[in-house]
């Protein structure tokens, strides 16, 4: 199996979902579930499904919620041996409300991850995955739940100079944290159109326009999605456009992470760019339709 480091948020997702159309102030019947989540973990779970061996680097509390989360991850075959376990910080949580008309609102409480900071990177500085003299040269997924300061450090650190870096903002509210990583020479940036526009500080109407703008800003390679509209993979002398399958949307939380992980897995398996993009769009469509779990 190919080994990938997944750096970022590992937490509990609290998802309230209703089949009703919702707006601000709505009070409707539905279901509330608690699931292992966070961008890094969502990516790790999907990678595992496609035969990749993920190792998560994150921060999880030594509280009951943290113990249950680590146990759930290990039960899925995800390596949590190098997760930083804090005695005094609680396990992070994410809360979202979804309706028939999509995501209504969400709050990500990743304060423990932010407080832990660069301690989660110890396995890349002290081993077993790398040292300053011998940096990690495999594939890393990285998400914007890390602090701005830590992402700035990663952007210039020799520890990340030889790896293939797959980067996601985590949410539009954290997209601008990724600005220091745009020009990283080994980075593939995964963003939706809203996040791309925030990074470009311009309102582009299509994924293709936004992708080209990011390349002009110095990006090595970008993959921009736009919901049910065409997605664009641009960079390294190529630009590809593909339209996602038309499906009935039953859930949205985790869809972008599923897309990113499926694309990573396909490219790690040697798929051509067009094939990898098709595979990622198909996998994400099945996920939002409710046909497959993370």
C-alpha cells in the first residue's frame, strides 16, 4: 500500500440533517448524527477505501471523546500512532446543519489543533517520517485548519521541500490562510470556486477562469470545483474541464474531502489526469447522493 501523511483536523462531526428546505430561524424535524470527521480524517478514510495507507498527524485530547475517536479511527485501519494527545486540551468538534437546499450553517471548533501548533509535525522533524537532513519525500495532504503562522512556516520549511503537497482550505472562511502556499513548487491546490475567488480577491464565474487566475498568481497546479458545474484541473501545461454526474444531493459535509482523496488515490495509482478527475467527480457524486460512506 502507498503511505500518505494526512495533516490537519481530526475531530467529531455533529451533523443535523433535514429533508426540509431551510432558512435562517427554521425549526424542522430531522436526524442528528455524530461521526468521525475533520478534513484530514475524511481524506484518510477515503484514501483507505481506495487502497492507500493513511497516517494522520493531528491533535486529539486525552478525554473520553478523544479516546472514542482514536478507537473509531483505528477500527477503520487508520494509523493514529503519531497523533499528538493533549492532557489539557479537549477534542475538537465540528457542527453543521444541512437542509434539502444544502448546507445552512456550520461551525468548526479546531482550537485544540490550533493551540497545539507545530507539535503535530514532530514525526517529520524527529522521525520516523523525516528529519531536517532527510525530508519526507512522499505525499502529504494538508488542510487549512492549521493556523496561519504554521501554514506560513510549512510554505518555506525545508521539511516540505521534497514532498508532493496536496492542499485544501477546509472551508471558505479559512481559504485565505493558504495564500503563502500558492507558490509552493510541489503543491496541488484543491479549492471550490468560492475559495478560489477569495484567494484571487476577484469574482470569477467559472472554475476555468478561477484556475487560470491562480496559475497567474504563481500556483504550480490547481483543481477548482464548482458544485454541479464543470471542474477544472489546470497547471503543468494542461487544462482539463469535466462536468460532474447529475445526482440528487442528500448530504454535503465531507464531499470536498471525498473528492480530493479520490483524486489523490487515482493519481497515486498511476491514473492519467483526465481519468483521475473523472474518478474523483464520480466518487464525490456517489457520496453526496448517499450511495457510499466516507
